[in-house]
């Protein structure tokens, strides 16, 4: 069943790009922000499909950490969802993405018309300055910048790989940076075809003020995002463990004699579970590194597949078909 749902969700993704993109094309020429508005509609269509086809829902936390005025949001990148769902709870966000995505049919055209910013990897400092100039123009429209410091989607358990380009952008822009932790890889992994039901969480963390030097900024950014994302993963798998224990108790008869008592929670995510290991205190804890290695191996993925991107550009929503 999970495979069938995953297949239908992929068809929904590309079908919605075609239908929404075609129907929305006239609006692009009617309004300067028409492209961004059409992408908002597409994000809502994807939210509907993710929920009713694959059972994927989402929760947003920490909105109180978003300051007024221009901001740069630096997010963990585990999933295609990272480039879709934030469109629904931020004001026409401007994603920094890889230039290759502009070549995708329909989607690439909308990326241009929506004012998203693509980085040319070979352009070095000239490309960086051009990106900063574009970002400042978008700030004048009241739109936040979203960047992925690791540059590409990472499997759960992969070692952090934060690129120095994000610090250069932060220093050149001179605006607050809001870290964004998430656990989207639990339902829509970075690699592979399968999609799993469950609630994913996006959590804005305390703002990093402008003016920090490269070293302190990178250290603060990475620690906040990684610790925040790890906490969300711990919360997710603790919930799964409790659901499984409750279900097992019901199957074994429990207090209600064969499960006839009050209904407990049911399993909401059949994704591979992380292996457990023993800590020094004797209590079991999740071995995230082993989980990541096993997940990559099960999908036929090598470590070399995670090529970095110095500019911090995301893979984009259209990249979902190429997992």
C-alpha cells in the first residue's frame, strides 16, 4: 500500500505542475508577483495531495521568532517538502536554488517568474554578489529569503555538511538569520521512492542577529539547526515507539481483554525505524548514524551521491521526481 501511495503522490506532483502551471500562466503576465502567487496555489495543491494520498501532514512551531523586516531563513534540508511547505506559512518566500532547476519544463519557468534566485556554481564571488543584489530587491517586496546551508538534501543520519557560502551571504546581506529545524525526512526521505504517512514539523529557532563574524555565525547556525532537528527526530520516534507499544498491548489482550477497551493510537508511519543501542547508563537510545547508513544502503545510495553545493541552493520542489 505504501508503494502505491508513493506512486500516486509522484504522479500527483508532476501532474499538478502541469495543470496548475498551464492554468496559471495567464496570471503571470497580469501581475508582477503572479508567478509567486501561482506557486502558492501549487503548494496548496501539493499539501492536499500529500495529506490525502500519502497521509503526510505538517505542523509549524516558533513563528514568534520571525522578526519584522528583511530576514534570511536558513533551513535544514531533508526533503522535497522543504521547498514546498514553507510557501504556505511565509510571505511569498524567495528560495535560493541550483541553477540547473531553471531548465526544468514549466517548473523552471515559474522559478524565474516567481523571482526565485539561482546560483551559478562557477561564478564564485561575482555570482554571490549578484545573488545578494537580487535578494535585497526581494526584501523591498516584503519577501523573506530561504537558503539551505548544506546545499542539497541529506538523509537522516548523514553527517552535517554546512557550506561556507551561507556565511558570506549572511555577512553581505546584513540581516537577521532565523534557523529552521525540521524532520521532513521521516515522511519524504531525501533519496528513494517511498513516502510514509505521519506529521512532519517545521520549527523556527531563536534569531541570529546580524553582524557576527564567519566563525561564530557558522558555529551558532549549525549547532542550532542540528540540535533542533535532532530534537524533532527524537520526538517523532518516541511517538512511534509509544504507538507501537500501545498497539502491541492491544494485540496481546491488554487491560481490555483482547483489545476490547478504549482504542489507543495506531501506527501512523511505517518508515524504517532507527536501530537501538545501549548507552552507558544501560538505557536504549537510537543510533542515528547506523539508521542513516542503513537507510542509504536500502535505497542503493553511496556517500558520494551527496555532492555539496557551496552556495547553499536547494534542490527545489521539482526535484522530487529525480530521487
